[in-house]
C-alpha cells in the first residue's frame, strides 16, 4: 500500500550554553565575558531513516532562553508541513514566516524573532540538503539559477537588485564552475583567524597564538580593540612583531566608538598597518560607516555580523559605506536572506568575508562562501572566512582547517547537527555541566577550549 507523504512531526528546542567566559574566549570591548550559546532546534519528520533538520542561532549567554522561546513561537507554522513541499521550495516557509503580520510587529525583520526565523529556515535547508544527499554548498551550486533567484525576497531591495539581475548573476557565476570546484576540493576556501586576538588574553598568549596562526598557514589574523587605546597600541605592536610585515592584521571594535572617536582611534593604530576596521560604530549607522570609510582610508571598513537584514546591507552598499561585507549565517532570516545578500554584494562588487566563530557559525557559513565562490562571485580574491577554534568538537561534522583553508564539507546537510551528548551535557540549566555547578571550577578541559590545546 502507498504510504502518506512525510511531514514535520515535531520542532524540538534546546537552550545550550558553553562557559567560555571562564577563559575569556570571545571577549571584546563590548562583550567582556561571553558564554557562547546556541538556541538550537531539531525538525523531526516521519520520513525514511529518521530524516531530521538541524538549525540554531547564536547568542552569548543571558537571553538564550528568550531566543529559544521565539523559536518555540514558530512551531505552529511548521508542524504538519509536507517535507516534499518544504524541500522543493524552502522559500514558501520563509515567505510565510516573514509575512506573518503579528510576528512582523515584533520586528519587523530584525531582532529576536528574525533570528528565530533564520534558525528554522536554516534547519529546513539542512533537511533539504540531507534529503538530496549533498552538502548544502553543493545543493546550492547545483541548483538552477531561476530556482535560486526565486528563493530571494526582492521586497525593499528591487531598487538595487531585481530578479532578472539575480538570474543573470547566477548564470554568469556558473561559467568555469568545474575548475573552481576542483580547486575547492584540492585547496579549500581561504580563512583568517581571530583565535589570538580576544581582548582578555595576555600579551604572552596573544603572541604565542599569533605565532601558531602563521605556522598553521593563516595569512591574516584579527585582534579585538576599543577598550583602551594604550593597551591596543601595545597589543598591536606585539602582534605585528610576532607575525611580521607580510601577514594581514584586521582589527575589530565591536561597535564601541562614535564616528569621530573611531577616526581618532584608527589613526592612532595606523602605524601597525591594519587591513580593516570591523564594526567601528553602530551597525545601524550607515552614514557613520560611510564617513569613517572616507576618513580612515586606506584602512578598509568591514561590517555585517549585527546587520539586521538585506535592507540594511543594501543601504550600506548603496552608500559606499563598506569595503568588506560580513554576512552572518544566523543573524538574518537564514539561507534565503543570505542568498539576497550574496547577490547584492556581487552586484556592487564588494567582497564577502563572513563572520564566524561563536557556536557552529564556522560550520554554517563555510557553505555560503563556497557556494558564492562556485556560483556567484567566482573568486576568492580578498575573500576569506573567519575561523575561531572554539567548540567544533560538539558537532557531528566539524569544520576542517588545512593550511589556513576550510576544507569543503562532504557530509550531506548544513553541518548543523550537534552531538546528542553535548546537548545533554550543556543544556541550560539542567544539563549535567550546569546542574553539577562545574562552571565555578574554571577547568579549561571541561569544554575543550582552544586555550587548553
């Protein structure tokens, strides 16, 4: 007898937190003591072999429960949906969630609800890629341009990118793909590392990790700045001495400054030849970014990890406010919106260097950059993905870095599945780690942080 079409049977959520504040991993001028966390979900189905979709969004501790509650609020939109229809058109759910008028009132298209939508949409793409037996980057690269262009919401961005333009970019991007895919498998995608540069690290640790980064093949490192100018000068001097003149050093203020303050501070650090200044001011201040860019050149301006949506990215590009666009896999409404952002960047000729680190962000964003290389921009020139050596061991398909490059994932899906034992151990507040009160012990080996390596 024929069986009924498979459907979504459950959306399960988890509040997962890792005590990275114990070693000041992730510390910067605005976030001195983050506990890297994931508002995590699993889409369960009644399809063959227990097919599931995994997704999450990233927070830094307090408030992760609020983010989980926002994902829970989307459950009625997902339950009972046809797996076949979702995988054939993930944009159908994207449009429904973005178009819910009462959810939009909480945004619109920004903040906690928008990130919750992104987590769910990313889980659908994970499901779709697993169903096709392909890693997500390959699923996207194999897709027909017209279909991919149809996954994009052009509302509010048609003055910068039309559907016809998107199709043309994607058609052009397919030219020469075979050779690029061979290159991707042979060399991987370029990376840079922030692991040496957390603001809470000692100069000795910064220097040691900078030396290690160069030995590991990275051609760019990044340092957090913005809390104290004298400290930044000392740390940049130590970093430049450690890596020499030929390794790029990017700096990241994490939104710390006003416009004039940013210019003064960056000018004071110019002797160390910073490649870019990241998030020099509020992510909402488009004209402020444009002014800073004009006044600090040739230092480049980069931003994006806290940009709410495709509309703000559009305006940053239209205003000539950024040299480097840093999309985030979990800040906006998932793969569909990031397709729009990649296409906008291609239209304006601006390189994309995604934000990563966090919990699982490296695992996700590698797929988007590899797709961009194969089918959108067609180049890795001045493009690289951030890498931070934290928490990868908690995923079933962790990133692999070889000679400063991300190796192309081969496992089907979006690399988003977390190990069941990690979910059980670090669920908050009742997981084994938190229930046992181990956070107070401060043992670096508890969470396998890079500092213990």
